[in-house]
């Protein structure tokens, strides 16, 4: 820290001695300064969580941070040679934390932050951009004390501009260290280097990207260091095959990738992807694709091949017909599986009188699966998912369904797809929980998890399968959508069926399934109101339920404000899967109501009020959720203020939780 402070002062002292009004207008000099800015940043947060059950738990935290920032643009010798911007912040913070049966804790400290950016020969064919940043990030944890993370980033970007082969090379190093000691503290370093080249010609575009990523993580208590290295090279080319007929394109992509992780994990992946598009006329288009992936790892080699041909015909822009044929083969560790698929897709669209529209869709698909494995367990590595939140309750995550049935829960491993965010696997029953219903498996992200909204996740697991089997899957779907009188009324419906039939082999471990699904929905609009209902019926070997839902919405814009309200009520009857016919059926009623009010106050402030209530009652659930929120943003001259308040209650039989949070952010510029 002392070295950083000395380096910063050596740069800042001349800035304090030279008037900022010259503002880089001196032309040529050893040091040019200008665009001087300074501001004060005040942040106060209050977080309180309580859990009432047999053993009550309560935590509360007050956090106050005060910062002084100033920034200036600079140039050395000449702005055309080297120019950039320097932003420096001096901060103090105070943290007071209390918890049930735990002594209160108080922490105070000071720190320095900076962000230095610059460009050398910015207007030349070979510019160099660089940056150096250092900051302290305050991370809040639910039902636990917050932690400070010191983050430093340094790097540069070099470009070689030309019309034949433009080149871009960038390198960055990021280090982060938590303020915790013991098992909670970690120090992590990531190095990233990428080289990109592209070449453009009248008939083709070619891009190449080479990247290297190295991430190391080590506990502060002196534990074992973990390391992850990923290097890849991707070559992509798009070739235009005809100058007279647009759309005739051949797209090719080759990727070589190597991943090395501790302990004793080494994977090498080769991917070849070909996409071919060939219009045969104004109404007829054809295409083909081929994908080959070979993954050679520590435990063995797997590869995947997928070939697809399709033909599309359009008749008077009303009827579209697509014929599709696909063949795929997977060579797994200890066996293989291949699929042959044929499908037809019909889509009819028609504009009707009185600004009405009709849309009809029919799909039929026939698939034959031939599997030959040495054992009944199949391993899945790094199945990609995204941590998403409920659109109506952003604080709640939506459950993540795994793509295969009959998953073995003890084999599930959840990691972040970006090792720079988190290198180690997430902790079960702390960051996530596993919930299984019949043959379906869901990943439930828990409150207080270190999984953040939008995080890309890799989920690895093993699932049970019939090792020696050949079976067919025949599925059909019919759907329609009718909108009347400029979308004043709409009617939507669908029917689908899927049947799996044994051709050869045995289905002892996992039963072949059959299901039928119905859906019917209606929505009407009148002035500021919209109303409607839905009916869904699923009759499957693994999921059997019926749901009736009704809703009313109100939306209106006023002179300087808007109001949105909604009510939703649903009733669901679920029957146990066929394998558990001895279980009784369950009934659940779900009622939700909420609204949002937004108003512009005195032309300088905006107020947003939100509310949400959910009531669940049934044979297997008894729960109430209440959410209240307020958001005020105000600015006047050089002063800006943001006040955010949120209160949430969750009431369950025998237990209840509540959390309140306040965020006050004040910025005053000079």
C-alpha cells in the first residue's frame, strides 16, 4: 500500500501545482493537465435479517463509507503522443455488525482507489491503450458478516491497423484478496491474454482468436493452491459462394481448446462446425450443418457428431413447410449412443378482416435412439446453464432443471463457467439445494448463495440409463393463435403428445415414458384493463397435473406518473407419477397480487414504489411471501441522491424470515 501511495503522489503532486484551466490547450509541454473534476461520495447501508423458529436468529449491519474523488485528463509532451485520464479516490469506512449469541463487531479503515487509463499514439496505425485500477469492493452476505475484497487490475491493448490483416493483442492481470482470515479468506490471481486477427475480402471473411487464461486461488490460511489454465484457438471463415444469388454461404469454424485444472484434470477439445445455406429460388431454401467435437480427458475420450439437412418452402408468405433430417452419434466412455431424427414443420399465417390474425402450427417428429453402454450410469460434464431470477421477484432465483432424467444427486457438481469469478465448486446446501420430483432433478439456488443473478454455470453429474436399448420416440404438436380487432382479444391453444416404444433391448433401469399435454389460454383488453385465463393439463408418466389460472391487470399512464396493478389466482391438482401410484394426489392454490407506481416529482426526482404478495396453500405447501420496495432518485445541480429501501417477509409453518435493507447514496460534485 505504501508503494502504491508513493507512486500516486509522485503523479498527483505536479497535477496540484499546474492550473487545470490550461486544459491540455498548451499544445506541447512536458505535462499537460485539464478537465479537472472532484466530488464527494457518501454511501450508507443497513441490512437486517431475522429468522423465527425454535431457535431465533437475527443479524444487523450498518455500513458507512465516505469517499473523496478527483480526476484529471493528462497528456505528456503532446496529446497526440500520450493522453489519458487519472481518477483517484480516498475513502474511509465504518462497519458495525451484530448477530444473535455473537458479540458485536466494529471495523473501521481507510483506503485509496485509483483508475489510470491512457493511450499512446492513439491516432496512429499502431495505438497502445493501457489501464491500471485498484479498488476495495464491499460484499454483503445474508445472515453473515460482509467482507471487503481488494481488487487490482492492470493491462494493455495493442492494435495494428491496416486493411489487409488487422491485429489486436490485449493482456490483463487481475488480483483479488478478501479481508477475511482463516477458511473464508482467499487470494486469487487471473492472467488473460488474447490475440485476434481478421481478414476481409469481397467473397470471404476470416477471423482468428487465440486466448490464454490462467487462474490461481489460494486460501489465506496457507492451504492448498488450486490452478486452472485454459488455452484456445478459434478460426472462423464465412465464404460467399455466389455474387448473383444472395444468401449462398458456407460458414466454417475450427476450435482447439485445452483445459488444465488441479488436481489431475486435463482436457483437450477439438471442434469442427460447418454451416451451409443454399437458396434454390425465391420460395425454396435448403441448408446443411455438421458438428464434430472430440474431448480427450484424463479419464478417457468422448466425441460427438451431428449432421443435419433441411429444406424450407414458402407459399405466398402464408404457408411455410420445413423438412428436417438429423443424425447424431456420441461415443462415450464405455459405450455409444446414436439418434436418427426426421421431422416436418408446417406454419400457416393469415391476415383476417378487422385487423385480426390467425397462426396455425403443426410439427411431427420421429426419432430412433440406439444406445449401447457397458454400465447403466452416464456421466455429463459441464452442462451449461444460467442463474436466472423471477421476473416479478428479482430477489428470488428460478429453479434450474437438469436436461437428463434419473440423475444421481450425490454426483452433482456446480461450478462457475468463468473461473475468474469463482474457481472452486459451489457448496451444496449452502449455495444450492437439490430437489427431485419423480425422474426430474432441479437445482435450487438458496438465499445468501454466492451464485449471483446472470452467472453462467457448469453442472456436472451422472444419470441412470438403460445400457442396452433401442427405442423410438414419436411426437406431435398442434398449436394455434388467434388475435382479433387489433389484438383486443387473443386465443391460444396447443395439443402435444409423445410416445416412446421399445424396439429391442431392455428398459429395466429407466422406464420409457408417454405424455399428453393440453393448453388453452384467453386474453382480453378493455381500456386500461386486461384479463384472461389459462388451462393446462399434463398427463405423463413422470408428471401429472392440471392447472387453472386467471388474471386481471391494470396499467395506466398519467401526466407525470404511471400505475400498474395485477391479480393472479391459480389452482393446481397434481397426481403422483405412475411409479408412485400409492401416493395421494395434492392440491395447491396460488394467489399473487402486486403493483408498481412511478412518479416524476418536481421534474428533478423519480419515485418508484413496488409491492408483491404471494399466497400458497395446499396439501404440500403453506407459505406467504410479502415484498415492499421504494426507490427514490433525485438530482439538483451538482447534487444527486439515491435512496433504495426493500422489505421482504417469508412465512412458513413453524418458521418465518424477514429482511430489511436501506441504501442511501449521495454524490456532490464541485
